[in-house]
């Protein structure tokens, strides 16, 4: 298989969390000989892996191996496809989706601390949150909540 040039498609796949981290593991002969199919495209790879079993009757083990995945990964991809269609095959972005530690109670506490002393640095406020609530919060999280908060505008 020839290595394709990095370019706009690879950048777009990376940005969409659809870039296959191990395209070299895709050893399926159809992918190797096709100009259309791209082992870097994780959605194509996962879809074709599931399709090979369901439509072509290939075994789960053979299909998973040919596309660089394990059997449990095949089952996860099949379930994701059934549940969410093609978008279900996308990898989820890592990390928390929101400020899950900063509850309304803690945000109110932060505002109270800063009303008493507006010159306190975010690191000191984070220390006070940890002392009062037993929760470690990064100073940058405190800065973000203050920017988003209507009280600080």
C-alpha cells in the first residue's frame, strides 16, 4: 500500500476526531487496492469492517483482524452503528464536556470570596474552594467560570 500525502483531508479527519490512529494496521486487500477507500478515515474503516460481516458473511475475527481491530472493537462498532448510524462510529472527544466540578454552590462561593477581596488570584481562590469543599479545581477553571458568569460582567 502506498502512503498518501498529508493534506486537507487528513487535517479535516483529525479535526473531526475521525482520523484512524493506526492506518497501517488496515491490511484488507480491498482497502489496499482502492483509490476511494482510505485507511486513514476511521468511519470508512469501521463501517466496512461491520459490513463485511453482515453483508459478505466474513467472520468477526477475520474482519476485525483485516481492519486492524480486535473482536470486542468489532462488536462495539456494530452496536454504535446500530444505535447511532454513521455518526455513531465517530470517536468521542476525550475529557469532560462541561465544568462538572463547579456546581452552582461552588460558583456562588467563588463570587462571595471575590466580593470580599477582588484582588485574589485564581490560584488562591482554588485553594479556598479545596479547603471548603474538598474539591481540587484548576485556577483556569475558575477564570473561565468568572468570564461566563453574568455576575462578573
